[in-house]
C-alpha cells in the first residue's frame, strides 16, 4: 500500500527545489501534489484541504502555463551562431 503522505512529502520537497532552480517541471509536480492532498483530505475527512488544494491546482496550472510560454525566450541565453573558441599560447621549447 502506498503511503500518500510520504509521496506528498517527496513531491513537496522536489517541486520546491525545482521551482527554486528555475525548472517549470516543479510547478507540474506541485499540481500533482495538490491533487494528492485532495485525496488525503477526502480519505481522512479533513475536507478543508480540498478547496485549498483545488485553488493551489488552479494557481499552479496557471503558473505552469505562464512559465512554459516564457521558457523559450529565457532559454536563449547564448546566441545560436556564437562559437566558443579556446585559445592557448603556443608553447615552444627554449
């Protein structure tokens, strides 16, 4: 049997780290975590978790869509035609 509380714990930590590092996938994990929290709230009769996490799902989905729209522009940090050349001084025996 899968312990949803442990799954939620792992998803919370992982999504927070990913969003903090600038990965849009963190928002996706956050939305998944909110859905799990809704299930936990229903199973344990803690119904207050459900509306709060439905709001978090909507917010996370909106953030995910906004982030994905902006992602192509933010990923182009280096121009595509740029070449990286490493030069070293000529070493000649003396």
